[in-house]
C-alpha cells in the first residue's frame, strides 16, 4: 500500500529539534509508524504554493504512484491558503482523505472552506469525538465519511525515575500565544512571592512567526526562577520531562485528547495540572487535576506535595492513559481506514503499482 501525505512547508526532518508546528511532528511520527506497519508512506510538501501551482503539487504527489492521498490540515503554515482544498477538488483518479486537526476553534471562513473536503474526500479523520460532532453540525450529510483516530505523543516516553525532582514544575509547548504560557509565568510569580520551594522549567520550541511574543515573555521572566530548555531533540525533551514531578499546562480551551503536549507530560510520568474544557473526556478527567487559574494551581501543588501516595497514583494512571495512544495502534487504525477506502472506491481507478519482482 502506497500513501502520499500532503503537509507543511517543506520535507519533514526525521531527527533533531521538535518542529514549530505540532502537525509537522504528528505527521512525521505517523509516517514512521506506518512504514513499520508495511505502508509506503511518502511526504509531499505544500510549501509556499499559490492556487495557480496546485497542479504542480498534484503532479509531485502522483510521482510516487499513490493508492491514496492523505491531506493533513491545517498546519501552522496554511494560513488562508486554499491549496489543500483545491488539491482535494482536483484529484480524480486517486481517492483523497483529509485529517482535520482543528475545526471547532478555527476561523469561520476556514470552516466554510472545509466544504470542499466534505464534498471531495473519501474520508474525513478527526482526532476527537467533539471535533467530529462539530463538523457534523456544519455538514451533517458528510457524517458517514467521518472517522475518529486520536493523536499520539510526538515525544517518546522515558522510564527514568531516579533523578525526578519532587518539587519540579514544568510547562511544555510551543512558544506562541494561546498555549497558557502567561498563566505559567503567573504561577511562578505567585510561588516566588509566597516563598514556595518549587523549581520551574519551560520546555518547548521557538516559533519564528512569534519571535516578538517570545522575546516579551522571556524578558518578563528575567527575575524569575525559571530554567529554559528550547529546541531540544525529542529524546532529550523526554528526559527533561521525566526529571520533573509536576506539569502546569493551563490550556485555554481545556484539556483534550488532541493535545500532544498533555500526552507527552502524562506519558513521561508527570502529574498534570490543567484546565477543564468542553472536550475534556471523563476518562481524561481521572488522570489530571484541574485548576481554573494560577492561584488555584499553586494550592493544588501545595496539597499534592504533601500526599505522595496520590502523586504516585496519578503518575501511574497518567502513564497508562498515554500508553493507549501508541503510534503503532494509530498506524494500524490508519491502515484499516485506507483499506476500507480503497475497497469502496469502485468508481475510481487507483494509481498503478510498480510490479513486484
């Protein structure tokens, strides 16, 4: 089976620092897992193409003779571009699938543009039930095309426990707005003012597009007890996460299964304090602690540090929860979906395969 993935601005790196776009890391991990399951997965980068160059993108995708084309949308670099939608509309001989990584919270015009995906895609994949339901509100007739396959962690899970700091608290994510970074900094200020002994770290990736935002946040922490770890390879990120006991991830829209940073923290044994939201499932609610604002988070930290039994239980439950999102199981789910799409694409001629010798 041969699948062409359409994603991002450039060919994906297979090692080195985590990417400034979570979708890029997601696609890289999925492609690697699919290859281990015997699927020939190829990356075709959208780059900075205009609509006038959509045909050249299609030609690049067809060069690998795919049996299906799988679009990942939207990436950090998509912006207002309609190239992915045009590609879905243009594809005639090869079935197209699309994974919509965000729908509920995207701009109104972007949701309208997803009509083309609803019309032309043989399957529309969502990472949570809530996202699928919201899409069905807009396009109820496309419900039959929907599939739900959760995301996995872009960061591996470390089993190191010996050097874990019982008072260590980290934030993990991209250095960009609407990730909760400001509230993490506020927590650090409260802890300092109240003479708490916690040690804080910010771990993540620099996003060039938000350089001014990063500089502003970094400057505001000059006098705060925060250690910064940016742009580390994924394996080193895992080691850093596994060395600290707590994570404070005040996600603006609340915890959900589609947040890779949350999965990475849980999978590396951290006890996570976060926010509850519309997409927070009952199962997820049992493995995290909720705080609506930084002062409440500080109170939770004080309570947890005096209850080692609860901390150990939450850590183990978080690891077990994250393990259910393994890339192998996600790759197998994707392969079954591809097989189903190809089986029912009787009116479409798949691209020719190279004869096996």
